């Protein structure tokens, strides 16, 4: 299992071959880019690895937005070697939580397709209210 937690963010991909020890080693990088004097774009970057021997079909990104601005979805972008692979958006619930589930392995008509295989970079964007403790990029 690959997991990273920072500022209410969890990136989790359920793989039977991963261990929780690996999950503790993932350290996301978060910056905030001001949009105006009261809101900013929080950008979190986290690594993601999909092993070749993965047997499970789903991965997901979930978390909780501290100080979410109503009406702005969470944007999720997945890259491999700097090239875009998958983009998505998901709504933020009233309690500030969000979740996006995506297919990492497909079995159709007996044919297995590993949709994600190898190393990726995941970028997660959230619009948040700024406060005096926020570090700006």
C-alpha cells in the first residue's frame, strides 16, 4: 500500500505487494500559490509506483482540504516521465473531504491490461483560503 499524508492529503493505491513500511517513506511536497489576497491554489506533489505484479484493479486519491473555498473542485493530474497520463477532478464534500478512484488494471474479455505500470508523479490542486500561517510559493 502506498500512502502519503500531509495537510489532510492521502494518496493511496491498493496493491497487494506493497507494505505499510513503504507508505511511511513517501513525503509529498506542498506549496501555495496566491490567487488574490484571500485565496490561493494549494499544489501537492506525491510520487506513485505501480508494480508489474499488481493484481488489484483500483487506486485512489483522497484527503481533506483545510480551509476549502466552496465551488472549486480538487484537480488531480498524473504524469509519467513528465508526460501527462491521466487528469481528473472531484468535488469537495461539505466536511472538506474528497476522493477520486481510478482504474490501474483492467480485465476485459479475459485480456489483462496494466493501465498504470512503473513510476508516476501525481499533482493535486486545491483552492483554499489563505491564512497568516500559510507559506506562499
